[in-house]
C-alpha cells in the first residue's frame, strides 16, 4: 500500500494595514500584511494547519518586515 503524505503551502492572503507607517521610508498606509499557512496533507487533501508564516511589505519602498520585527500594535490590527 502506498501513502502519499507531506506538507504544502496554502493560499496566500494579503490585507492592507490601515494607519501603519513604514519605519524605513516613513510612508503611511503602505504596509500590506501577507499570511500563508502550511498544511499537512494525505493524498493531496489538506487535513490540518501546521504553521502560518506572516510578514509585512511596504508597497512604496518594498521593504519586508518579518513577524517578529513588527510592532505589537500593528499585529493586533
């Protein structure tokens, strides 16, 4: 019997962080929060979420911020 299992990334979700200011270029309302979850799958069927990767990117200067680099008030929004 052959079992196909492993992990795969899910759909990438993006939302704008309103009121957030980029610390690099000092532009307001240019940060986008990007989230992508990794799922465990069996026979190409998603069973459960393992981990979620989050980061923010400035649409003006293209600077990327990892989740641990973001201020806590931005993460709560």
